[in-house]
C-alpha cells in the first residue's frame, strides 16, 4: 500500500541534487511521480521525479523549506530541452495584417 504524501520537505534526488518545497505524490500515465513545488522569487517552479530517483525525503516546516530555498536557490532556470529564446521586433505583433 502506498501512502499519499502532501507536505513541505527537503528532497534528495539520486544522491546528487537537493530540492526543498511543497511535495506531493501525483498519478501520471506512467505511474506515480513526486511533484515538488519549489518557492522562487519569480513564483513557484514545479518539478516531477519518479520514485526510483528519490534518495531521501526529509519532512520539515514551510518556514524551513522557504529559508533553505532562499539560501541555496534553484541551481538553474527550468526550461524544456528544446527551448530557444526568440528575439521579437516591433513588426512581429500578432494580428497585424499588412
């Protein structure tokens, strides 16, 4: 039997990466994943991890998780692998028909 998780925690992934935030288990098409909503200055960042990649979960208070994030931050901005920044010009406005 699997216990549903919904709590603030510090999570260690594969023994190499740590994340702190509000964690909960979610069902996806491929099975159960751990969702981590990481507090950030620009709004929460959400990451998902499979159970096999989780090394440890240390439940903590919201205050501890937020302080942890402020002191360490997220190591890099999360973007899809295929993401590429596109420079826009004033002529690129949508709905402008010439």
